[in-house]
C-alpha cells in the first residue's frame, strides 16, 4: 500500500496546498503528527490550520482501516500518533515510530488495542476520549431496554416483510413487558453490572419511567461507597441504590444493564447461572463489551424463556456475526452493530478531543483527557 | 358462525361448569353480559365468578375478531356489551341488542368504532379505558424517538441479514442524531402535536435526556393555559413550555411527537409543508393515529432528506400496509404494528377496567371510566 499524499483528501486539499512541499519531505523540525484516518471536514481543520505553522501532518486517507504496512513505513519520526480502535498499538509500531514519540491519542474510550505497558515503559502519554460518549451510550441503553421489552425486532420485522395485514387486533397480540411502572408492577428495579458514568446516566433516564430501586455490582477490588450511593438515591428520588452480589442482582432486577469494562476479569459474567436466576419477565441489555455475555447461554435463555428479551449493542466476536449466529437467530434478541457512541455529535467531540489530546502533549500543555499509566509501569 | 358455548373456552371451563345449564337458556332474570373476545385467564374470572351468582355471560371464544353475524344473533337481551376496537357498535347492533342495553364498554381509549350519537340518543352509557395506557404509549414514544435518530431499523437489518462483517469501524459509520443534549446541541426542544396525558408523560421522560424546552399545539377551540404550562416548566425544570402554532412547532423542534386524536379535524396535519419546515436533523414520531400524517409526504421527506428519520407506531390504512408501501420502503422509517399500549401490564389493566365499567353500569354503581355523552345528544 503506497503512502498517499495528504492532498488526495479532496475535502481538505485546499487547506494544505501551501504546505504540501514542506510535508513531502520530513526535513523540517516541526513535530510530525500521524493520523490513521481522515477525521472529517469538521475536525481535520484543527490539525490542518496548524500545518501551515507548527506541525507536519500525515493522514491515511483511504475509506477503510489504516493499512498496517503503510503505518509501519510512515510512522517514523512521529511525535504524535492519533489512532482508532482498529489500529493495534504495540512494541513493533512504537519501535517503528522512534524515541521521539510523545503521545498516542486514541479516538475511543476503550484502549484494549493499545499496549499500555509498552507506553508506560517508554514514557509515552496516552490520550483517550472518556465522558464525551456517556450520553450517547446511555441513550442506546434506554433504547435497547425498551426494544427488548416491547418485542421491537419481531414486530418491526413483521411490518418490514409486509405481514402486518395478516395480523388482526387481539387483546394480547404483540404484547411485551412494560419498562415503566404499572399498577401491577409498581416496584421497578434497575440492575447495573458496572456502575460508572454511563450506568449512572442510564439510571437518571430511568427515573421518570417510575423506577424505584437500583442495584449494582462493581469490581471486587473497589471500595464500597454507601454515602455516594445514598446521595444518588436522594438526588434521583429512588428508594434505594445498593451494591450487591451478582446473584442478588440477577434475581431482583427487572432490567439488567451490562456496562462494565471488557477483559479477562469480566468475561462471561452473564452466563447460564446468571440468566437462570433472572426473572422471566426481565430483559438484558449489553452496551459495553461482547465478552461479558456468554452468547450461547443467552441464546438458550431466550429460546427457553428464562428471560423476556435482550437488547445488545455488542456481541462477542463482532463484527464477525453471521446470519446463523445463535443470537441473530433469536427473534427476541435485538442486535445493533456497536453504535453506542455513533452519533454525529458525539463522534465529532471524540475526534476533536483526540486531536486536542495529541496537540496538547506535543506542545507540553495539559492534555484534556489522558490515562494515568503509572499503574502499568513495571519499574 | 354458530354460537359457541362458553365452556369451550378451555382455560375457564372449570369456573362455569355449574352454571352452564342456566346460561344455555336465557330464561333467567340475571343481566346478560356479552363479551366479544376472551379477555384471558387473568381477567375472565372477574366475570365468571359473578356468573354463579348474579349475571349471565356469553363470550365469543374464537381467536380472531368477533364475527358480526354471530354478534347480531347473540346480543339480544344483553344488558352490557364489552367490545374491542374491531367491533363496530352502530344502530344495527344496538337494535339487535334491544332496549334493555345499559352500557357499551370498550377495551380501548379510542371510540371511533362506536356511534356515540346513537348511544346518547338511547341513553346507553359508554365505558372506555383512558389513563391506564398512558405509560405504555409514552414508553413507545421515547423508544421511537431514539430509534428514528439512531438509525435503528437500518442498523438492525444489517445485523439480522448477516452483513455486519462487511462493515469495518470508521469514525462516522452508522452515525445518527443524538436525542440527548450534547456540547454542540445544548438546547433540545420537544414539540408535541396534542398535549394531553400521553404527551406530558413523554415530556417527563425526556427531561433527563437534557431537554430544555417544550412546544405544543392544541385543538384551536381549547383555551390557552399559561399557568398550567409554567407549572409544568417548573416541575420538569425546563426553560419553557409554550403553546405555539404548527409552523413554529415544525421549525423549532428537535423531535416532533404526534399525540393527538384522529378524525377529520386532525387529518394530515403533518403534510409536505410541515415536513419541509422541520429541521434536517429532527425526527418525527407518531404514536397516536395514522390519519394525522400524510404518508406520501413523509416518504418524500425521508427520501429527500428534509428530516433525519421517523418512528411510527401507526400508519394510515393499517393494518393493510404491504412491503411496497412507500413508508415501508424508507430505511429511515422505523414502523411498529400499533403496539403502543401492547404491554401485558397495560392490556390486563384495560381489560379489567372494561369489565369493571360494564359491571358497575349494570348494577347502578359509579363507572370507573365513562365518557360523558351529553355533547353527542341531539336533543
């Protein structure tokens, strides 16, 4: 894959015409910023306007994930590397960049694709984009909870296939489970596996649906925080906010939201045992990482009616999810292709933050959002 | 279609065995209750437990809408008639019932299927089921607003068809519009065509999404109520709640919710002119009646990008909506088969209320929910 000059990016070519000759050779002393994807006409000018003054820029400009070979060939001499979740940042890439690399800035809240130990060892900073996607993912979590309860996938498919005329109104036709409180279910319990920013934003959105109680589980190594919990309960006018064990959460929740980090420690937390303990009327939502849910167990739970339905934004093994995947075959399983943060508003904020993290680091300013890597330092 | 004895309803046969001989002839003096559909094992005992004491019951027990001929043949002598939206209650049916009919009780909030003038003229009471479906429909309204903004139909279809593997992550892949407020869109305006109970319940659910302002239109003959509006604004911590004209609502709303009654007065309120005035980033939700939205205009608006997306629980001409309907062909149009009140919790409450309305009327007690028919009286 050949290196492609920046000015092939048609929508930004006018900005860089005057600097393209400087950028064609790397003989300047300006810090070099390598970007593994065109970040769009709203965000790229943040870099390109600097290109005329104090930085050099090299951008992978194809409309697909950055080619590894291209990146290894072109990263040399970079001071900053702006990457996406599709780019693996490992020792090989860092070696190819060279010792002047000061910052890796990823346009994501997760950093599973980055070897944080290698960064810590080399004293390279890591920028990421927490917080800005909280609302977008909380919105998707509410949407999936509603869709799972209200049989949205089954009923939409009937309409899309032109089968609506085959169904005549009947008292309980298409009936799902109600997210909101009702006379027969005045107590509504939200359960959160993981209780960080996104979970708390999701909880806030549930309050006007008549939710009364919140249960959550946390990383066992984190300290309980009952005063924080009672403050949330007061603020949200809930009867209770309580940290519990997984079994209690499974048994008592009307909706279970999986909103914890991925990785080995949380793999398959939602397994057959968990699903069998859930209420038959409850729904499961996963908007974090596919690895937390055992797909085969969930498919069995839906097939055999252990729970009412599921709404998933992530599936283990994604995007390699074929039509015959056991969860795709379950009509009560609404699956989205990992669009939790996929709003124009949020992705623009993420891209802007990724650029600002990179620029701040190379010019010795405070990065707006950097991860503390001291825990990963082996010294 | 032959009259089918009640005890063919297998799940309730044990309740009525002792009274079936009484019920086979109508020679008793007990008031007769005709029910046009089996209302399920949770609700039917409310009637059947009375059947042993003080009422006779006749139920259409097929798993489809009540046959008109059967109903005309069997309604004679009824004191109460419990109906669904699929049953047309007109002069012919009321004549067939006879002058002793005291109440028609419909398991619905709408009563387009009932000739209210004929009821008023004969002094027959009308029971219906308002309020109990408010939360179920507000839930669907929020779900549809989210689905319309987040491209839920398009993205779910990709997964269901096994096409997810064909899509590689990209910064703006699958991006939709965010319902929640964001740094770039801190002002969020909800617009309601019709501002009754369901609209207000929907508004309450939008508040934690960061909505700041509410616009609404009302029946022109209803009086403005600014003190009520400012009270809602205070209660919901909104900057403003304002009654406006349709044009202003179209121009300023980020989400337009259609939640007004059907009928001639509201037909096609959402037409080409309205849709052209909406923001390109806005979405339209209809969870009331299909007649309020011009389907062809909406399909054109989606095709040509006048608005971002639409979420519909109702479509004009439903359920006769084929796969080649112009709205079904629009990928940015998420359509549900009129499931707004279709939760088990709500439908059980509606059925219970319909039974209680009928029983109260025949035993001269206050009906829990009756419509005042005085406006329809021609005297």
